[in-house]
C-alpha cells in the first residue's frame, strides 16, 4: 500500500515551465541545475499553495492564489505564467496527488455499482486522488479564480493509469451555478450547494432526497474526495516547512518573539528561540557515532532522544564537535559554542563565523518537525565548508530514515557526491531508491520552456541518466590540474637538461 499523504506534484505554464511537469516526492529529492534555470519553480509550486491556504481572508472576494506574501512574492498573476501572455490567454495548472484510505459506504456502492463492484461494503480501500486546478484571471472580478477543478480517484492506485472516478467542476460564468461532470455525466449544482475555499471545493449541503444522479455525486464527493482534499490541506498547512537560502546573520542576542507552532522563520530568525524552548523535548532522529567513519547507512534506524542530544549528533555530522549552549536572559536568548580546548568555556556564535548560524535553522527545523513532515531546504550549503556540506548530506539522509520527506535545492557537488558515496556503501542497496535527483535545464532562446531530467543513484553510487555537464566542473578541474602540473614538471626537467 502506498504511503499516506502528499506524494506527487505537477504544474503547467508556471514560471519557467511551459509543458506539464511531474515531480515524485521521494524521501530525498535533490534539485540541481544552473542559476536562473527554473529550479525554484518546483519549490514555489508548493509554497504558493501553502501561502494561499494559510492566508486569512481579508475581503469578500479573494484570489484563489495568494501570490504576494512572505513565502512567494509576485507583482501580479501574469508574472507567474510562462511566456508572459495577455490577460485573456493567461492560465496555469497546479496538481497534487495524495494517497489516503477510503471506506465507500453502501449507498455509494449501490449508486455506482459499475465502479465499486469489486469492493465490499466494509472494505478499507487504498485511494490515490489527483487534485488538478486550472487558474485564470477573472477580469470582471479582478481576481485569480479557479477555472476548472478535476478530481480523479484511483481505488487501485498501483494497478492502472486511468482513474475510476472523475469529477470535473467548473463555475458557470452565465449563472450562479457550477457545471459538473461525474464520469462524463453532466450535472448542474447551485453555488448555494458547493463553493470554493481558495482553490479547494467545499460542499455545503444537498437535498439527499433528490434524484439518483445527485445522490451518487454527493456521496462520491463526501466519501472519496472530501477526505483527500482535507488531507491535502493538512499536508500543505501543517506538515510543510521551509527554510530559504538567505538566512539571518548571527546575532549576539535574539529577542523573544511570539511564535506559533514549530516555525523557525523563512530566514531561520526564530531557530535559537525554538531550540531553547524545546531543548528538553523528545524528538525522533538516529544514533550518530562519534566517528563519522563509523556511519553505516543500513544501520540508521529511528530513535527517540532529547533534542539536546540530537542537536549534538547533527553538529557532529557537520564536523562540529563543540557543544551548543543557549541561555535565556530576560526577553532575549544568547547562543554560544564550547571551546574544543576547554569545554567549560564558550564563545558567542558571532565569534565563530557564519557557518554555525546558517546551519542552526536547518538543524532546528529538521529535528523539531514531526516525522511525517515535508521539509524544503533551499541552498542549505551556503557559508558551509565542503566537509560540512558533505555532512549536511548525511544529516538529510538521517532525517529521511525517520520518515520525513526532504526537498533540497542545491549547487553543492559535495552534498550530492556524499549521497552517492553512502549509496555505494549501503549493503542493503536501498539508499539509492530513496533519492530522486532532478536536474533542471533552463528555457531556450527560441522560447522553449525549462525541462527536468531525472537521475537515479544506483547501488554502486553512479548517477543513471547523468545529463551532460552535470557536476562536470570539479572533475574537469581535477584533470586539468593534473595535466597542467605534469606538463609543467616536464618543462622544468627539459630546462634543467638543456642547462
């Protein structure tokens, strides 16, 4: 049975991408490519949906997409559309796949026997549900609106590629109704019965004493699609966490803030406070040996431990063997690291460079997040030494072993190569299957959109489907250094012999 939760995203006509793009959410998804090539589009498809659903309503008519906020900021809807089309032609698709469990009730089985003949009335069914939304700009209302929502249910999610139930929902511009089709059977529903909460359809009520088609539609939505939509909302609003590439500079003291939940801030500005307030809490991580050479991927199993212990383990992975200390002084917090030469003494993190302050938000969010979380780290390697970048890969691997999903946008070949090394060292040959590498090629000069090439790490640590130029610079530099050094030595020998 497939895992429960958000498992796949798709988008079309969004930012750098023209054609439809599909991204499977593996335990570790690595996004790589050149600057300004479209990598951030993948992350922003999730952040855009999250930002929309967590933004409170401020007026009676609201955008179906909240595109100008803290997580994602665009000046207009048209800026998000590939090719900057005219307003009348503008439109984009977002699609999400969730896996859930459904128990079709007897009245649904009776009303749609063609589709549910193989299922007993009390049988729990593993469901895959695709939620696809087309967004357009409604010039009459001056808002972004859902033009069409397509809900597709697969009750044998791994058995075939065509849905068992399809529900299409489209607002009727000429009346206060919605046009629906249930498996190509047209129906009309009043806006008093169904409406949108941003881009999520919500069924408000129905007269269940109506005709058989409406009863089938009602129970199909309430039993199959409503739980999936609720799960999608939960995944995007409660289980999705993000750390951006521009993290806060280290400070001598951090003022106390009113924080909701486990938020560390998009720039990590709340990380020190969150670490102090949860220092004694129990979190899920893995046992990390004192010597990183003793780290074996197949032995990484989830364990419950105090946050303080998990933080020390995470720092060891980065090659940092000092102890982190956080003190609360009045309404502020001070973070320091112990001295290796004298562990009883410590110095403020402002005195040890940028690296520690940049990695603390990553560690805090990773460890404090629930094990069913989706974690997005954008360029987490910034200001880190190459050895620490490799250790960051191992931290990500440890998080993934606990059941968290991680998306990493990175320019670090050290991070990717460490994942390759650990896959080669893995005696169970399971690590490679946990990693999905997406290499993004930028849009072309002739107007073709960005593309995604998918790579996979095999059991030998090789990247299959390795695109040309991917991680080539380091290898080319190494060969060039060896060749230049060899040629220089030969020239020196010839000069000595000639003299």
